[in-house]
């Protein structure tokens, strides 16, 4: 099986189309870096409702120091798993 690289922007636009068609209520992202969120916010018409991040004693990402400050707009929900 060959993997195909799909740009995040194309994927996000497809998910926005699902919201516009009424097939889903909210869309979000998982395990995005601060830079990934900045990039997403630069072209997203619908902002992510959720940022899900894996964080536990064996995977400490140093995330809380920089999680909200560099993000240009507030997310409505952050889930840590």
C-alpha cells in the first residue's frame, strides 16, 4: 500500500464542507503543534472547536507554557488524553 501525502488545508476544507452540509456540528484537530494551529488558523473559515492533545507522565510535551498564548484565537475546548 502506498501512502499519499494530503495537505492539511485540503483536509480542513473537506471537513468545513461537512459542517456546511449539516453532516457534522463541530470539527477539531488532534496533536497539532502551535505552528500547526497557526497555519490552520491562517486559512480556516471555520475555526477548530477542539484541540485534543496526548499528555501523560511518559509523554510530557512542555505544552502548557505555550499552549494558549501563541494561538491567535481561543479554541472552545482543549482535551488532554
